[in-house]
């Protein structure tokens, strides 16, 4: 990892700052970073992702709290609610911070906001990962120990409390290591970790620790949970083949509703892994090959960071695909919106629908006659 650049502040402005700082140490003329064309594209893409993520995750939140999502199982509902809250933190903290910082290039918000926003960013990223760990552990217990489902609601609340508390504690160091620094003989201020570590290995150790807690540990726990689930399902299938009576009676069969929830959580976890793995691998590459920072195209970092943000957008989509209650809430909301439209617009929509229905009738009649002829 390059000097003075925390892994969690892997923004173009911070990278440009670091590259410029390195050149300054080598005796070259320091050049302030600029708002490049690649950064402009990143800001536009971030705005699009922000709009979609905010709308979709707020819709999930409303559905779970006030809509048909309230009918979900008491132990599943807090998990979906926490995941939506974590995604909303990523949406309203990480995305705007990233976009504004790219536009301004340097830091104008002062030392206090530098510390607070970097803390909130890491808190959001940790909570998003840890909530997925809790969901994975819940699914493992539900499949391997189905009789313990009676106590699952209280157990999940405890695990969620641990996840949110751990995220808070792990993000707290950001309040102490980040701060603003001003370049001498230049009107340029940046929010960095400069001066917080006496030696480079200390910063590398801190970054590695955050990488392990943000990605490695959650990844290993999720892989372990779903590997055990797959082994259990495979074991169940073998037993069903050996005893056909068990298949008919269904005494050893995993309920369809539980399997549906399992499929949803597997896809959500897979989305997290696919979206964030390239970004974290880029961070590791910078740690061990800091000189490659100058030779890596700027757009590579932009693309990988935006790809990570896709995870925040994908969670509500996956939930909607596997949740009829959420789709019903969306349909009801759209119907209310249509009723609020002017009467002439509503009449036009009705006419279009009636015309489409009239076109279907002859085709259905022809199909019926063809069937009769075939008989």
C-alpha cells in the first residue's frame, strides 16, 4: 500500500494525492490532481447508481416496515431490514462522499468532517459485510438444525446486535488516524492519514487488518456456512433416494419456503463476492506493488469501485425477485400513482389496454378453431 493512503480512502483524489506526494519525495515538482474526464464519467455513473439504490432500498424498507413485508417470518424480517439499512448507509454516505470528493479533488469540509465521514464510510462497509454473515449463519442453522427455528428470532436479534456493534468499533480508529493536511506553498488541502503512522509497516498492518475484517473473514464464514448447507442438502437427497417412503411422506424434506429463502440469500452473498472481490484485489496489489500505481490506467480504479457499488443496487432487485409481497407492494404503489394522473391520461391508457385486448380475442378464436379441427 502506498504511503499516506488508507485502503478505505481509495478514491482518485487520494490516489492522485499519493502519487503527487511520492513524486515530491523524489524531488520532482508537485502537481495538484485534477478532475479528469474519467473522474467525470465516474461521478455521472455514481449519480445513476445512487438514484437507483436509494429508490429501491427505500422501497424495500417501506415494504418491510409498513407493507406486505410485515407478514414475513419474524426471524427473516429483521435480517432483510438490517440489510436494507446497511445498503442505505452505503448509498447515502459512501456514494455522495465519493462523487463530491471526485469533483472537488481536494478536501474543503474541514478536519472534523474528514474524520466523521471516513468513520461513517468504514462503518457502512463493515455493516454491509457483517449483515451478510449473519444471514448466512441464520440459513445454516435453519437447514442443519430446523428444530431450533422456534428460538431463531431472538438469536438473530443478538447476532445483528453483535454485527452492528462490531462495525461501529472497527470503524472507530478512522476518527483518530484521518485528518486534513495542507501542502506548503500551494493552495491544496487533503483528507489523508499523513502523520498518523510513524512507520510504513504500521499503516500496512492497519490496512491489512481492515481488509481481513472487511472481506476475508466474512468471505470465509459465508463459504463455510453455505458449504455445510450444500453438504446437508446432498445428504438429504441421498437419503430420499434410498428410501422412497421418506420422499412421499416428506418427513425428511426441506420445506419449499425455506429453500426459496436459501436461494435468495445465496444469490445475495454471491453478488457481494462478485462485486467487491476485484476492488479488494486492486487494493492488495497497491499494497505490495506501490510503484504500479503510476502505471495503472486511472479508469481501472473507477470501474472497479463502481462495480462494487452495484452490490448495493443488486440486493433489492434480488429480494424483489424472491419476494411476492414486495412485488405486490410495488404494484399497489404504481396503481396509486396511475390513479393520480389526469383523467385524459388515464382514459388514453384504458383505451390502449382495451385495444390490445380486442386484438387478442380474434387470435384466441382462431387458435380455438385450429384446436377443434385437429380434434
